[in-house]
């Protein structure tokens, strides 16, 4: 089955700097890769996603890149702000309601 | 925070007791999922259901049971066979329509053992 690894497990950056979180997956059939943000005590919420037919996607300060050949994808946050502090989870799945497999999460701390 | 509702927010289980966590969604989603989250760890899949009256085991189904009698509801029972039930439980749903597979999460239930 699918296995998703995520690095680093913790990340501290200064406010205004960029943050990068990387995930690798094992099943080449996976074709949907979402990223979720979970603030302390709250539910995970989708922040960005990418499909296997796209190499990069941007939404304001957040971007995700996908390398299908290497089976890895990354989350990039630019101009980080204190409210970006949270745990970020990557996931991989096949299409149409198949099982989502999550990475173990990255705790991002943005220091003022 | 409408859409997918979990209850209760906090639940305590006595040894040998079965407890049931509720999950209801009004999003008309076909698929529903239960995840377990332990401190400092990712989300691990317990069970998922793609249609009514059908469900599949996830990675850590032992000690848990589910039912899917209605499209809107996917309750999770933590049985006495689950020896380490203390965790944060998240229910989620998604739709098959088009290519929109986004997961919507409930606000979670924190289960603790007395």
C-alpha cells in the first residue's frame, strides 16, 4: 500500500522567511496530493492541493510542487507570518474517494 | 462550522466499556472516514465507507467497529478490545462528484480512559 514520508518533523523560521516541507510517496498510482493545516485544537483544513497532471500550483503565499518521477511533492510558504504556525500534513490518494494516506506532519513555528 | 459534525467533543471510557462516537454530515458526500490522531503523530485511518451499507478496514481497524446505514451518518464504536483508545478521533467526508476529492473534517472527539 501507499506510504507517505514527511520532513522535517519540526521547522522554525523567522517571520518573513520562507518555509519548505517535503513529502515522498511510494505508490506511483497516487494522483492527488493535498496539504492540510491543523492549528492547535482545531480540525485539519485543506490549504492547497495538486493533481498528478500538474507540476506546480500557487495560491498567494503558498505553493506546491510535484515531481512524479521522483515521487515527491513539497509545500512552499513565502513571507511567513505568525498565523502560519501550525502542524501541516501532506497526503496522497488515488482518485475518486480512495484511501487518503497522510504523512506524519510537520510542526511549523514562525518566530516573531 | 457546519457541514460535518462530531459529538461528543470529549468522551471518557471506563475499562471494559464500549463507546460510540457520532459523525453526521449534511454535505451529501458519498465517502466518510474515521482517523485516529495521537500526540505528535499523523492521521491514521481506522475505517472508511464509500457508499451506504459498505465499509472497509483501514490501517488500524482492530478494536473498532462502524456502520453506514444512512449516507449522512458514520458512527464509530470503540470496543473494549481496543486496549489503548486514548486519542483524538477525526471524522471526515469527501465526494466522488467530478474530481473533487477534498476531505472535510469534523472538529474531533477527544477520547480518554478513566
